[in-house]
């Protein structure tokens, strides 16, 4: 995985993707989240699934059994704001993290 320093990726509580990677609160490098486009529910579902998938990996890597159990069988179709806040807080230490709008190499917000 890419080596990216936390200092490069977090300023004023905004996560700054570097080469398509963001850093979790535990220091893991993960792919930046997919774009959420207003009025396009499919993009919100893609973000929610990314959040669930990354939280599962984080929970296994950090040995957080309570989170592993919480995520068992969960999919993006059942996400609500409180669960989204819980997973964001688990991954980033913030219930509503903000991500700087940076393109992955060769991609755009529309992709």
C-alpha cells in the first residue's frame, strides 16, 4: 500500500486524498471515497458501501470485535445517518469527515 503521512492528508479536519489514498484515524492507508453527487442516490449508496467495506477492514485489522459484529450482514441499502456517523467516527475520528475534492490520477468527480 502507498506510504502517505497523516500530516499530508489531514488539515483543519479535512481529509486530503493523496494519489487516491486517505488515512484513517488508526493510520491505515485506504482508497479515497467515491464522489457523492447531489440528487444521485446511486452515488450515496456507493459511498455508503465504501464506508461499510472500509470499516469492516479496519475492524478486522484493529481487532475491534464489537464493530465486526455490528457490521455483520450490513449493506448500503440499510444505512441511516446515525450508522453513517458511527462508521465515519470509527474510521476517521469524526462523525462527518470532509474530504478535499481532489481527483485520483486519471479520474474525475463524474466517474
